[in-house]
């Protein structure tokens, strides 16, 4: 968690180079966490609609983003 706190601090700092790097790292972290939790939800037989509702997106959006990855992976 210390790394995440550092990224958050850097993202809010005055140095745009550090800030942009931190934003990119946080974005990667969020994508990894989303994939992890979508996989868990699907393993627990959640519908695409249930997952989409929790993420605040449409069923089509979440299925387009994660459906193929799940089928291949």
C-alpha cells in the first residue's frame, strides 16, 4: 500500500512528469483490479448485468471489455 500512497502523492504534486507517470501507474493498477474482480464475480456466476451495475457502466461495455479475455484466458 505504500507504493499506492506514493503514486497518489505524486499524482497530486507540482511536477507534471511525476504526476503523469503516477496517473499512468494508477490507471494500470485500476485495470488490473477491475479484471481481478470481474473474474471473481464471473466465477461466482454473476451476470454481466450485475457486474456492469456495480461498475456503473452498461452490460455491453463490461462484456466487450472483459468477455473475450475471459473466453481466451
